[in-house]
C-alpha cells in the first residue's frame, strides 16, 4: 500500500455461509496500477470474487453455493478490457462503457452474484418474499440492505465468458447497495477496513 492509497477492504460472504475461507485483501477505491489487457481478466476476477457454500444439516448436503464479485474500479477496468476484446469495441464504444461503469460505481456498490441451490425455491434473492435478505456491512456493524436486485432471466454466452462460474444450474443476479446509511453517513469511511456481504 502506497501513501495516499485508500483503506484496505476485505469483502466476503458472511451470514450466508457456514465457514469463511481466507480471501485476498483488496483496495476498494484503487485504480489499476497499469492498463489491463483482456488476458488479465481471470486473475482480476478471482481477486474480487468470493465463493461460499451453505450447508443445512437437515438437508444432508450443500444447500446453496454463492459466488459474489464486487464491481470496484479495479475490477471494472479488467472487465472493460475483456468485454472490449470479446465484442471488438471501437474506441468511442469503449469510452462510453467506461463512463457507464464509473457512473454506476459512483452511485452504488454493485455485485455480480451467481448462485445455485439444491432446491430451486431457495434461489430467490430477487423475490419480495425471499427467505434471504442481502445486506452489506462495514467492520463497525453499520449495514445497508440491497437497494436493487435483478435476476438475469436469460444468460448469454458473453455472461458465461465473463463469469466462468456461471454454470448450467446457476442464476445470475445484479445486486446494488446504497453508498450511504439511512442516517446519511457513508457506509465506507476513512477508518473502514472491511466489508461483509451477508
């Protein structure tokens, strides 16, 4: 970490999981230290993705598998490089997509969430009466609920190229959390050292 760098943050799946595996430490607001090429995408994706499995004893097996990828500026830079290569984007199209990604990050904390369930009824994050309540917490216990959860009803070859863990029985969700708490304070402040998706 260099002087002036943003706080270090670890993102992980928390209350959704039965155990927490070690995760790399990442800097939420950092820009990439060099321009990314399309070939860098898998490495960056792995750095920003957390995977956990939930086991319910009465079900005698893994009930839910979840991959969550935080779309921080560093991740989006690699995403942009890979997406541009797949679709052979012109410079103007690439610049427009970069602006859209930056605007999204300025408005919310956004995740790709990919999930598969032993019982398909459990995979219902987007439903109003879902048994799951997605929240994003900082290390002081402050939390925000998901402001928007969209299930992609049809996933494409491009989705699977960008999210290789998106298998046949998995659902893809785009989840957004507000950047501020209900009282107006920022969720992530100078003293924040970790985020937990639960």
